[in-house]
């Protein structure tokens, strides 16, 4: 569980990165979960966008992906969300 200070720090880092995933009308499938899992292992911090044609809202998609990848929700704002999970092999981000 992230503290408020850690979440704030991660939000500041996420502000500078571009979304690398888009979730559309297809929703979440196993392939997408695997890709998020790989990206979280490589980057630790991942930003994604939910398209307007998606059947679910941004919060639902974010919570589902966080649950299935074991990640923490950093931020959900508008159609974008940010997930964080500490990497097992190449830790880059040092939390305060």
C-alpha cells in the first residue's frame, strides 16, 4: 500500500511520461494483461488511456488491471490512469 507522500511522488514522475497503452471497445483481455505486466516489470510506472468507445469507465478498467497485475493505482484522472508496481529484477524508482 502506497502512502500519500509516495503516491504524490509517483504522480509527479507520471506527469512527465506519455501513455503507452490504449484500452478500447475490446476491453481487457489476457494479452493486454500480459503486456501491462511486462511493462510494469520493465518500467515500474505505466500510464494508459481509455478510449471513448470503451464499454467500461476508466476507474473500472484501472481497478481490474491493478488487481490482475498486482499493481498499485497511483492516479485516475479523466480518461487516463497510472499504475505502479515495484520491479523484481530492475528497480529504478526509489520511493520516499
